[in-house]
């Protein structure tokens, strides 16, 4: 590997055009892989056919972008394994590689026993007074990634999630209000940038109003440019203004922008729109193995060529790289190749060597999560007054879905109460008796995604409505807030949304129930109280 990273002007006439094309390729690298597969990738790197790597957990995981039947291996040493692989692949490279990973909620998204932070939808609840914590989170994520050799976090998601049934964005988005999404994503990006990490706004031009998972099929979004201007494009404009270095193109078709039906990731008109928005940075595709593209071509080299022709600079999760390089050299002009090569090279020049001083986080992952959990907690309607009555008069606790043991343990430190479990949500009233008038319901749905009512029986709605007609109900939700759009909200005297079930969220929720603090979060989605 070169000892000093040269400027573009000094290498543009020295590197062979084939090497320049190779810099556009970012194949998948798997943390848990066989030595034979590692050796194949190493060979591609040694021969100058790869510019960067995007790390995933394993070939069997959902991280390979479609659900598969194979068992996902567990490796408690994945974090150290990832660091070792990065060092090994870098040693094989003559030109330093750009190392990327999806770490939307921290390295834990791809790695066991790594720091995990709240989902974007949870963070969307931070009010104006506490939004600065997103900057601190960016610094923290940057430090976590840089310590193991990662340069690029493929985050933040800046999709405005306006479809409650969205199977692929959902809790990965900051919410359904575009201005808030743009503001919060910009703060996270700035923290990542000041922390010395590259960030990436995704998935252009906006994947939030779809009901199809592009990992499995091609979503079609019937919206005009004027429609997009009102919602989807606003957060991207905010990130472009904040000088985000990369934007990822999504695999979704917008026929009113491109009548050919091609997905945005392969569409010259749609990528042209991004350039018209004065984005001068690097454009990267979403993973090119996703099933949304299968109906377009079964030939990876054809897809890779189309992606570059459309205006992408980096091909993420690209396959059949030697064949693709030959095809691109045959079909594309030297000037077109040079344009993308320069963008990629300029990105690397910002990273190698790291002469700029990065801002270091001044808070540990655990302490940051404690703060975030508290200030993301949302109490709806007159919840605080109702909780005071529960604390005074007593209550019975019922767990629907999984049981939040840490939450219950917190309550047991201060209160004497009966507990019941009702994992399926069927038969809520059984065993409660007639004396228990105040019912504290905890809801921890099996799934964070909306499929099949988040893994719960739809009869739960009627059960809650019937119970609420007889009892005083308070709900603590440890799951995706979008489930609230389906619940009979008027059946509850109080509702508290913790948004996710990790231990720190349960403990903070327990403190909130006991009255140690008032919830300041603001739910990032709109609710209908008439259901």
C-alpha cells in the first residue's frame, strides 16, 4: 500500500484506465466467511479491481439483502474479526480501500457484541431542546467505526416514512415529517463528519412511501416531481446543504420521472435530478444484488454498466467484477470513467492520511444511550396525571407479547403488584379478577416490521377495546410506534412510547412510571385517535 496518498492531479495520468474503473467497485465482504472466499476477494484487491469494500455479517444473514433459509452463524468475536479482515484487505491493496458498513444504529446492525444505539424512528422523538444529542451520537458512531478501520457509515436514512405499512424503511427513518427528518439527519451527519467519518444520505429520491421491500421486489412510486418536492426531496436538500459527501440511489421505480420504469438507481433522468439539486459529491448505488433488479437483467455485468451509465460513481455489492470492468471499458468513454474516478479519489484523499484532527466524543456508549432513552420517551395525552393515580391506588401489570423483565424489576423496587403474561394478546381479561381496576399493559411486539400486525393477532384490537370499556388502562409500548396507528387509542387513559425494548429503554421507562422525570419526547408520526 502507498505510504502517502497522492492528489488526483498527480495520478490521473499514471494509473491505467482499467485501474480507474476498478476504483468504482465496492463488492460485499463478509465478516464470517470461508478462507477460500476471503482469498478470492483478496486476489481481486491485489490485481487492482476493487476500490472499496462494504461489510456484511455473513452470506446467510438478512444483511445480504434478502431473507434466506440458512441459519445465521453467531460469532461473539465478530468485532475483532472485522478489524483483522480490514487490516488484511488493506495490506493486499496497492491503493488504500474505502471501507464501508451499514451502521444506522451502530456497528451492532452488522456485528455481535458491538455498540448499539437507538433506531432512527426512536431518535425522531427528540424535541428541539435535545436534538443536539444526535450530533453527539454521530461523534460516538464515528469513533466506534474509526477504531476498527471503517471510513464510511452508509447512514443516515433520510427517507420520509409516510406509509405505515412500509416493510423496509419504517423504524429506520426519523419519522413522517420531512422537515424534521432533514433537520435530525443533518445533525447526525455533522457529528459523523466532525468525528472523521464519511456519511451517506439514502435512499434517493425517497423510499418512505412504498409498500414493497426492494430487497425482494421492485417498488413503484406513482408521484410527480411536484409531489416529491413537498415531501421526499426536502430531507435530501437539507443534507446536500449540509455538504453530505455521498448519496445512495434507491431501487424504486418512479414512472412519472422516468417512463422507462427503470429504478432510480439505474435511471439517468432521476440521477440527473439529484445533480440538478446541486449535489456535487459521490453517488453510490444501493446493493446491486437486491431482488428489485432481477427483472431488469440477470447479468451482473449488465447491471453494473447500466448503473455507471446512469450516473452512479460507486457500485455497492457488485459482482462479476473483472467481466464488468471489461464491459465498462468497452462501452463508456474515458471522460465518463474519469469523472467518477475523480470523485472516488477525492473521497479517499480526505481520509488518507488522516491529517485532520477529529472531534472525539465526550460520552460513553452506555451513558449516551441512557440520555437518548430518557429524552426519546413520549407520553401521549394526559398520561402523567393518570400515572399518579396508578401509583397511589395500585395496579395490575399485564405483559402482551414478550415480557419486559427490566421494566417490571424497576417497578418491583417501589410497588407491590400482581403480574400476568399474555404473550399472544388473546384472553387479556382472564385471571385479572374484578378487584383489579387499574391495568398497566406493556406491549412488546415480536417484530419491529409491520408485517402480520407486528407478529401479533389482529384480535388484540378488539380485546383491548373490550378491556378498556371495563378497566382503567395505561400502555407502555416497547416497540415500533407505528403499531399505535392500529390500536384503539381512546381505550387508554395513558400511553407511553419507549419505541424499542433494549434494557436501557425498559429501565428508563420504569423510572418514568415512578415519577422521577416527565417524558419530553414528541412522537415523530401522526396518530388518529378516532380508531
